[in-house]
């Protein structure tokens, strides 16, 4: 699935219609049960859409839903609203073909429950032979402005030394073997240590023996350096495309916990969300070893400000990021997140910020 950028997700139920005479994006699959606390009661019910059998071309419809452009990547997961027996990672993420927009979990409900979709959407799907067209950057920006009214996470950095957009996850048992597994999972998710054209593995070094980025040959050596960098700061380049990468840094807090920080501040908004989407995919594979994570696209807060929150259950003192997750099995009281939306994600509780709500910090 292709990915690109979008602003902070402010509403699961944007209205359809026109803006200044222009046709707005069409919505499909926004059933009211997906977001009951903000449900539009005029929206259709998923229970009315369930069918005992799929259509003859259901596999093609599923292929189309999977081939759209992901324009927002949500952190966390939601339960199947029909059975309650299955978690859907990334539920709340949005996908488009440039004409239609749908929640990413729609694929699940069509596949498992044979949810019936509107005929005008199915006509679009069939006319393309079940492959969603590519969506241009200009069209994505139009959809962003229409649905979200801008990109509120594009500004607001606090000016502290270690700010700038970042995604940090707190992992246990970081060894050369687990670092190697981490690199493999990130590679599968779309963030590759090897440059897609040259095959080089590059990283920057600061501290003793530091210097500019240089090519290395062995990914195993890179995993060893990440697990035990000594007094040298190692920042590998993870490539999403030949001209798009994020730097990765490891901070070891103690013998049991290390923080893997992906820098997002130097990425443009479309590329930034591509990287975030890949990290969401990787996180789902490493969730059992994750003690918590923080996503702060705009760098509103200091990266180290979250160490005590994630590791000790302290209340946050920094401005709230886009998302933060804590281990609910370790901390019975999770305070300081009353203005954020709460969802479960395995053993983690994920809090999501909505900066477009009036008065939210």
C-alpha cells in the first residue's frame, strides 16, 4: 500500500459536499460503530452492511482496498466492532484512491463479514480492474485541506536542543540479536538499511572516532553497533526511497531498556507520513517487546521528557505529543492524558492527541 502525508486526524466523520464549488472527496465505509463516542447517527451501521456471503469479485474488491494510498497512519488498535474477538492494528488510518476515501479497517470487514459497499464505489473499483490509481501529491494536499483544514502538526516545536519530529519506542532486551531482528522487521515494513540503488549501508558517527556518514558492508556489524555503540553516537540511515531516509539513534536507559529514536524533523510532510506508516507496521511486529512509544511529528516536546513517563508511569510535564503509549500492565494509574483519546493495543494503552479541539494544549 502506498503512503503519503496527512494532518492530525480530527474527525472520523467529515461531512461530504462541496467547498467553493469543488467536488469533495467521497466517503465509503465510515460506519457509525467505528467511532461511537463521536458517531454520526445518520451514518450507516456496519450491522446493516453484513452479508452471509461475499460477492463473486470480493477478492478483487479486497485487492483494491489494499492498493489505495494511505494518507494517515493511526497508532494503536481497535476491536472488531461486530464480534469483539479480534484486534485491528492501525484502525483509524485513512486510505484514498483520489476520488474515494475509506478507513483502513474496511478491508477487514469486507473480508471477514462480507460488508456490502455502495454500488457507485463498486463501479469505480471494477472500472479500474481492481487496482487503485496512484494519487498525486497535489491531490493528496487537496484532500488534506478539505478533510483536516491544514496540517496542524507542521508547526509548534518547542525550540529545545533535541526537538524536531520524532518517533521513539522503548524496547526491552536490546541485544545484537534483537537489533538484527529489529532491522529485518523495519526492512520488511519499508525502511531499509541498504540504499535501494547502491546497496550501501550508511550511518553517521559522532563522539570518539566520529565523522560523516560512510558506507559499510555488513548489516550484522550495524546491529552490533546499535546494541553497544560505546561512546560513539551511531545513527544509521533507514531508506524509504532513494531520496528519503530517517536517522535512527539508540539511547540505553539501563540494562533492561533502550530507546530507539527515529528522527522525523528533516522530512517533508508527505515523506514524514510514509516513514510513520512504515513504523506503525514494524511496531505491530515488536509490540510484545515494547514498553511504550511516543510519536511527536512536530517536535513539540523534548525526547528525553518521556523517559520517566514510559518507564516509571510519571505524569507528563511536556506538551502532549501526537500519540503516547504506556504499559497498562505495569502502571495502574495513567494520569495526565485526560484530553487525549484512549485505546488499547495489546498490553499497551495508547493516548492520541487531537490538536484541532479548541483549547487542547
